[in-house]
C-alpha cells in the first residue's frame, strides 16, 4: 500500500494499481488521517474537520466513509477480521502504515536526515521530486488542510534551500544559478535564498553578479518588506569582497585537488567547527582524518599538535559523534604514552585537555570517566604552570565537562564558568567568552536564579554575532522556553499551552541545525514531561514522541499514565542509574517520582540519597533548557516513601 498527498490525494496497492478512494469526503477522511502521522484522531475532531456545520447524522456518515475506505484499502480482507490499515483506536481512528509508505512522511524524514547529515542529499533530492503540486491539492476548503498545506509548503521551501546549500558545500554551484534565481523571484522575502544565489554566482566565477544580488536583496527587504538584512547577508557580502576561505566547499580544502598536511587541515577544521552548522559536520570528519594522517607520519610532536590544536569550546555532556570522540581519545592516549611523562608540558596539557573534553560523561563507563577526570585535573595544573591563558581555558573546558560526577555541583561549575569568562575577557578569547556565559547561564538556571541566567543569555547572544556562533540563539531560545515553563506554574503566569508552544518552537530551531546532534534526541519529550509534572499532570502518552536516550527513566511514568502499574514497576526496577551529565538531577527526580507513586521504598531511598546534595537546585535546570521544578519537591516525596514503616 502506498499513499500520496503531495498533490492530489491518491493511493496504490502493492502491485501499483490505483485504489478507488471514492468521493471527496472519503478522500478527505484518508487525508486527515495521513496528516495525523499515525496518531489517533478522535471522531469528534474528524467531524469538526470535515464539516463547518456538522449535520445531525455526521458521526454515522463518518463511519460510512471509514467502512468504504477500509473496503477499498484492503479489498481481500476476510469478513469479521480486524482491519490493519485504517484501524479503530480508542475514541477515533488511525492510519497504520510504515512511514515510507506515505510520500509526505518520506519527505519529512528525508528533510530531517539532510539537516543532520550532508551525505543524505540523494534522499532529499528524491523526496523533493515527489511533489506533484500543493499538498492535499483536492482538499481545498478545509481549514485543517489549509493549515497543513501551509506547513508543508514551508518545509518544501526549506528543502529546496537546504538542497542548494548542501550542493554548494560539496563543490557545486554554477548549475544552481538559474534554479535559485527563479526561487528568489517567486519567494523574495526568503533571505537565506538570496544568500544561496549569491554563493552560487560566486562559485560560478561571477563575483560582481553575486554582490549585485546581495545589494538587490538588501533593497528589496528594506523597501518592500520593511526588514533589515540579517547578519548572514552582511557577512556574506564581506566574505565575497575579500574572497574568504569559508566560501569554498569544505572537501576541496583538503580533497584530491589540493593536498594539505595534517596540521593545516586540523587548523581549518577548527575554524569550520566554530562556524557551526554543516561546517561543523565537515570539520568533525576532517579532523579525524588529519589526526590519522599525522599518526601515519610517525612524528609524535606533530601528532600531539594536530590533536591538541582542535580546542573548540564544548558545552554539552553528550558527544556529537561518540565513535569519533573515542577514536580521538584513543589517539591522544597513544600519543601521551609515546611522549612520556617528561614530554613537553604544553603538548601534554593539550593532549590531556583533549581527553577530558572528548570523554563526555554521558557516553563513558565509570573507569573511563575517572581517567578523564584525572586528565582534566592534570591538564589544568600544567596549564596554570605554563601561564598560557588560551591553554588554560581549554583545560578548564575539560574540567567543566568532567564536573558532573554527582548531583548538586552547579555552584562548582559556576566557578569554572566564571574563571573561563574572566580569562576570555582579559585575553580576547571571544569563543571561550561565549562558552563562559553559557556555562554560567546553565549554573544559574540550575540554582533557580533566572534573572542572572537571562543576563548571561543576552551577553552570549551579543557575542555570538561577532563570533558567528550560530548555535547560541538556539540554546538561549530553549532557555527562554524553560523560563516560560517555570513561570507557568506561578500564579498569574503564562499558560501551560504557551510554555509547550515555546518548547515546540525551540525544538524546531534545534532540529534545523546540523551542530550538536548529541543534544537533539529526547529533549522535547523530556521538556513536555517536565511541564506536565510542574502542573501535577500525568506524563504525555503521544506515541510519536521521541524519548531518545532518556527513555529508561521516562518509561515508568508513561506506563503509569496508561494505568499499567505493574509494567511501570518492572520498568522502574530495570532503569539504570542515570549517567552523570546535564540531566542527572532530572532523571533522578523521575525515578523518585515514579518510586513514590508505586511505593517502591528501596528505589525511593536510593533516589533520595542521590538527590540530597542537590536539594537547593532545580531538576533539569543544569541544562539551561528545561525544568521539572525544584529538586526538593521530588526529594521530599522520595524520602517520605522511603521512611514509611
């Protein structure tokens, strides 16, 4: 079975023969269920969506449409056997098909993959080619269809622009000029499209035309739309005028055309990493290639410098690419062994700091975490002795990432952030100044000082403009959503729905970036769970929610929300100890909450012991991105359960 809605609604059997879907209402019912993405749509919602003024027998008519669709979609289904495609679920209906059987879902998934991985271009090409016209083209008058059509059109335009950006990054350019020219003519308000057209013209050797396009974009945005051009347009114009290296496709810098040595390669990789986005993806790949090339030379000092040169600020306790991080740590450890204890202090400090930064606490077993913590302390001591501020902030970055050994260490992390910020300000280390502000934002958030955290958010955003740190506004957007969630639990505060919408907007912004994939999965679902707990509501049960790495600790509460207490009890007893990372206080609080609900006293006692040092902190606040409320609230529940006679 295959269903297409990117154009007129249509369906095909497995052998390719078309399905006779019936009349307009039948097609709209099917289309509405497609739009739900596999989730159940209540009967009342379907009736409201199908009729502006539902007739008296609307529910009966809806059941007739569903029955006819079932016969059309599964013509060979034996009598009195349950349907497998259009199923009854609770108070409504759901469409049960694999995502790759529906063109709109294939498109959404291909777009999501291409956002994360530049090598997913072929899939995005195919998904864009599947569009046959406006989505749900023959469902013209329905409000839900208009809304969904507008959403998908926005995603299609993003896909067109993302495809062009990936092609430009890979070395293409000239063949995109005509396509992008037509795109900006049709959608002149889309500022990123103007930048892509300018890049394509520049790649085609037409520098003057590229600058003219940017001038035209500026004029049109100001005169027709009243918009000031963003920093990206201004930066691109400057880059074109000076022929900046960032305008060249990343692979060509060290690809088959120009052979660069490993030290030059890693320095370029570091520059690209600081730019974020797709450049960060390229830089991670090419950094490892440079390290491996340096090792092959047999020059230990060169290898140490190549490994240690990638001093890119790191904020999150889950690695973006755990496998690559392990490979870099292994190379650093080999090089440290080869240098010996008497090796140059500066090289040893950089290698030790690299081990500390790349050994993110959430991704490592206990024995490796202990080694990483020791490496962080050794790197810090060596850097202080050398008096090199740039080396010291790099070492302190490792100290920060190894400061999640147990709950309740927000104040200690704040001291590290304050020293990084002070060093960076005194010595002009702008990239680490951004890191210092973000660490202090997280620490203040964990300690419940939202005003101080907000001040650091604003300072980081201001610095991000000059340092081109594209992820900063994404992270501070999450912080502001976290503030809204906290305020929603206060008298006269914003509604929970407003907080959820802020989280959704922050999630959309995060999903649109290529940097920090170690942060992507599970964050939105955990944020919604925290919001519900703030309002003393059960966990969200939407099956489409991606719990990512947090599933073992959220599952007991999801099962409790389904009234499946015994399964929840089993899931709770099977949940491992939370990893020592940004979310450890939040995950321990989930354990405490579930244990209290299920009267699991030994588990509650274990959670209370873990949470006691963090009693003055906010659950989830260490991330600076979400909140479950005060740790003390969950600690009290766990302790009361554990103390029962």
